[in-house]
C-alpha cells in the first residue's frame, strides 16, 4: 500500500516537473517565415575548427527561416539567391525542431580545391518566432589541394554552434 502511494506521488512529481519545463503539455509556440536576428552564439563543440563562430557572434548576423507546414528551411546566409541544396531543413514537432535534413553540397575554391560541406540545424522554439538552435557544420576535401585558400580555418573541419534566433 505504502509503495503504491510513493510511486503515485513520484509519478505526479515527474509530470509536474516535465510540464513546468515545457516538455510535457504547456504552450506550443509558432514559428513563421522571415528574417531572424542571431544572438548569444557559443561553441557547442570542443573548439572552432571551421572558424565560423565570429560570423555568428557578429551583432549584424541574421538568417532566413522559411516555414511550410511542419517543414522549416534555414537560409544561414540569408541570401535570397542561395541554391536550394545549400539550405538545411528540419521538422517542427510542437516546440521542437528535429529530424534535421542536412545540406550536402560542394564549393570550389580557385581551380585546385573542391570542398564538400555538410550542415544541419536542430533545436527548440522557445516562444513565438524565437528559437534556440544548434548548427552542425563540417567541411572535407572533395578533390584537389585544400590546405589553404578556402574561407574556413582548416579543411577538413567539424564544428557545432549554439545560438538564439528571434524574428526581426
């Protein structure tokens, strides 16, 4: 009898904690298409092998977010001419941005280096039109000599970044 009461109390406490953290029940926020201001960028990986943290800590950094149904597309350069294969996508599930589909494409640097870039984004919707995101980014040599002359700190490289994005 006492064991049942303890188990019931523990279950109720767990539900209360999950609800207060927004993990069970609670408000579901919306994300809409537009330009989002990036802030509070930090490394999610041990170091910044790719050298992109400076771009995400720049106070002028913005990204484009497009929402269609439950699919969210991230235009990390906020370039309206960006090719579709360079834009990672993910699925919105309540307040979660999950099941990322990576952008996987090549970029040539000069006539002697071709890199393969992989990037994906996941995270959470923290309020209406506000997110906490993680960008996973990697670069490898596809062909040629890419030891210098690229826009990355090193090739190959792998880095992850956390940042907030709020609609302007």
